[in-house]
C-alpha cells in the first residue's frame, strides 16, 4: 500500500505578525520551519511520496528550498485554494493523479515540525487497519461549549481529546468527502476530521506527542526553538 504525505503550507501567518515571510518560511538555524517538517516525512522509508500545498506566489521559492536541502520525495508543489479546505483538496487531487485510490494519505500542517517518526508510523498502521487515524492529545483544560440558549455545556475532560495532525485517511474516502462538500458548496470545514465526521465516516484516534504544536504565534515559535535546542543537546550530550 502506498503512503503519501500531503503537507499544507498555504497560510499567510497573520497571527505571527511577520512582514517579509509567511510563517512556514521563517528560519531557525538557517532552515525554514517548512523544511523541518518535510524532512521528517522525506527521511522516513515508509513514506513513498510527498505533495506540498503552497501559496502560489511562493511556489518558486519552495522549489529552491527543496533543492537546497536535498528533499527527494516531493513529487509536486501545488497552489493553495481560497480556504484551507480547498487547499487540502488541491493536494489530494494531485496525489490521486499519480497513486491508487486505496493509498494512505497523511494530511499534515507545514507548521507542525515537532511531530516524530513513531507517530507517523502509528498513523499509517492504524489507517491501514481501521480506515482513518487522527493524531490527538488529551484535553488538559476545561472546554465550554455554548448552547443555543446561551448556556454552556462542559464536556468531561476525561472523555475529551484535542485533534492535531497528521490526520490520515484512505485516499478514496477523503476525496469522496471533499467532492461531496464541494457539490454542496461547503468550503469552510475547519479540518479534515471535522469533514469526515460530518459525512458519517468513522474516526480512529491515537495519542501523539504533546510538543506537536502548530506554530501560529510568536510564542509557538519560541517553544519550537527551545525544543530544537533540547533535541540537539540530546544528540550531543546524550540526555
């Protein structure tokens, strides 16, 4: 079975307050965030190919980075759409042109560079067995869900998970959901698992690393920098 990573790098990064570059191209130690992310998938033997979804005007720069850092598995860089949902569809449609519809597709944010290899492998194995796999972390704070009458419902924290990425599916299933959403003029699903749940697909979850954050604010970037330093120290000093 083929395993394809669709890495979404289409955001403009307004919450980062950056002027010169979108957040996915911010650098740490001379390497952009998006490259840290892509390298994890590129170096993993179980990943057969990668599709990158990018802001259209930044595609030439993305190609330069791929060449500079020796990335070998990116088969195509495709332009993003009007919404995040549309951007992911563009990546999936690209994958479908090259690979069979029973392939496993791992949808991942380009600004989640702290995912680890074991979680990626667990996602692939779970999707092969169960048809889907949503990487989650346990809920560590209380959620308040506002009801139509203005009151709040508070779900049990013990029964709550926070969805992150990768979010993994069989290619034909996630494409079918996207096609149906487009036919119904729905373009604003917040993420893939929300769409799949809406259309009645069964979701399976695994618990991923807590540090698998999405870099959307300056604080997130500082956490990322600290975690990279920790990993480097572990390699050098063995702790």
